[in-house]
C-alpha cells in the first residue's frame, strides 16, 4: 500500500556543499536550523521542497560551479513552482543580490555569518538577501546540536573569519573578521557531540591556531590550552584541527603535540610557496627558512607527525627560480600529502590586477609540483606498511565484511572486520598501500 503524503509530512531539504570543512559544518547547522522548522534532509534533489547550495568562492572555477548547478535546477523549478532555492556560503557573501539578478529562480541568498536567520527568511519574515556581518553571534541563535545521533567523527567550528589578508585570498572578505568562539560554548558543544556518540572532533577555523579566548580560570587561553581542555572530555579519543597558519604555531600548541595522546599526529600547515620573494608578495609574513625551522621544532615535539600543505603555483611575478625554490622546500620537508592549485585571480583581492604568469607555464609548474607531491604521498603511505595504527571505523567498506576508517595519520584504511561496528576504534596492522588508501588487518 502506498502512503499518501499527509499535510503534516515533513518537507524535504536538499543541501549541496562546496568548498572547505567550514562549509560542511555550516551545512549541518543549517540542516538543524531547518529541521526545527519541520524540514528533513533528502539525498534526492528531485523530491526536495527546498534546495540549498552552500557555495565556495576561493577560486574562479569553484564560484562558477554555482551558476552551472543553478542552470541545471531550471527544469525542476519549472515543474515544481513552490520549490525554494537558496544560495548560502561564500559566493552568497561575495555576490549577494547579483545572484538573483543573474538567476531569478533563486529565492534567497544568505551569507556565512547570517544563516541563523534562514528559517525567518523562509517564512518571509526577513529580507531575501542577507549578507551583512551582524553584531550578534549566529551560534547564539542556532538550535543546540541535539538533532540526531552522530557519526563517530565530527567537525566543530571554533573560529570564524580571517584577519590575515593574504594577497590572493577572498576569505577575509567572504567570512569577515576573525572571531574566536568562547571557551564555554566550545566545550559545551564538544561534550554534547561526545554524548551523541562522537569519538573524534576536528576543530575548525580558517586560521584555527590563532584561536584565543578567556578560560574559566580567568586567564587568556591560546589554542594549545583549549586543546588540553577538550582532551579532558571523557569519551573523546581523538582531536584534530585545521587550517593553521605558520605564524600562529605557538610553543604551547607544539608542546600539545608532544604531551596529549588524543591530539593526532597530523598537521595541515599551508605554506603556499618556497620562494621568499613570492611569500612576501603574497603577504604571508614569513620566509621559507622560518617555515623549515618551524617544521623542525614540530618534528622534535612529535617525530612521527604527518605534515600536509597547500601550494599556489603561478602567483603573479613567479619566475622559474621561485618555482624551483618551492620544489626545493617540498623536497626538504617531505609531505604526507598536499594540495596544489593554479593561481586564480579573485576580484577584490590585492593581487587581482597584477600581471599574470602565462597559463601554459603555470600549468607545467603545477604538473611538476603535483608529480613530486604524489611521489611523497606514495612514500609516506608505503612507510606505513608493517606498522600498527589505530583506526576509527566510519562506514562499511566496498566489500562485505569490510570496514573503512581513518588512521591516526588520517589515511583511509580498509579492514576485514565482519564483527565490527561503525564507531569502533581498533588497532590495525597495515598490510598494503593502494593509490589513495591503505589496507590493514585487525590486531587482536
Ligand atoms: N586559511 C587557509 C587556507 C584557506 S583557502 C590558510 O591560510 O592556509 C585553501 C587554499 O586555497 C589556500 O591554502 C590556497 O592554497 C588556495 N587558494 C586560496 N586562494 C586562492 C587563489 N586565489 N588561487 C588559487 N588558490 C587559492
Ligand atoms: Fe586566506 Fe590567508 Fe586567511 Fe588563509 S590565512 S584564509 S589564505 S587570507
Ligand atoms: Fe571556500 Fe569560503 Fe571555505 S571561499 S574555502 S567555502 S571559507
């Protein structure tokens, strides 16, 4: 018997998330806010009553994806005129009402600091475009995170915005000024996540290691101290954080990598370039040598730490020598993995009008850098073979009886474990390295 949709049936919300983990976190919070209004998440766009695109503005290609996705929504909107289409995230912030002018099928546009007002916007009780940076803190207006039982690994945003103003980057404009969330809120949210079954928390911020705040002891806390407090939560086994800036790696944070077993031996520390000239032009405010010395100190505290990074090639003014300096820095550090991007000029950023490196040259440099980084990734994975690591099972694997989870070093590990459940934290011996994952066996 088929069931008719009753008038009280939940409405369906489809969310597509682009960009960084902060957007993933925001999408969950928006889903919870709309959940309180009777909306239930769906994976099937065709059955949605509301489609929300949570967008990224970091490179031109990322931003353009929004418009191709909106184009593809036209037939659905024609078929279902009541369908609400919302644009959230960093393109929403950067382009505001222009999105509706270009794509009239969009009903509302909401920036990363105003999405707590999404329910009011849906009810028509707030403007259809909200992209200001309000005085009020959105987190004070969002429902508490009690909605559902959680996956074993969760994100927790502890800091918003960025004040670094790297010459290429839109984030300070799309996310606004750097704001650290207060200690008590962070601890409350972390405890609540753990009560809901979470065993691993990744603390998020665009410049997360710059987090600071007043502790319950009345003292000024830095990020290392915050991690120590979070590590005391009963039932929390693993802590990670991302993304960090090299200039904010305080001694206390480096020491935390030595002292706190729950803090995983993995650090994403973007450097962008190995050339001092380019670092200066990027406004990164440190040299290649300073980065290398910092890596030495981190490895002294935690010798097995796996390091990852971000690189931009073809930044305006980059010469063959600058590129060679980047390759040399990569050789010197030895990364576990890294992301590299061809420079994309972003409107409104200081580097926007600078003369660009010829496209073909930038492409060739990107290929060369990526080949080197891929070799390093392979080597790092190969070095895991024969070692014992902990793995937190996150979901069933491709084959029956198989589970997949993340190791301490954030490698995906496939394990034969027919009795195991999602959320189990087990010891695994690594048997084999595949291109983007490892295979291991349970240790008993
Ligand atoms: N807050 C982080 C980075 C956020 S953006 C940090 O400071 O490291 C993620 C990455 O995107 C950056 O590290 C950079 O490598 C890349 N990126 C940012 N702006 C870019 C641009 N205009 N063109 C190409 N890559 C860019
Ligand atoms: Fe962008 Fe630089 Fe801020 Fe990172 S630190 S978000 S690259 S401005
Ligand atoms: Fe993109 Fe905004 Fe994150 S521009 S990388 S979604 S902060």
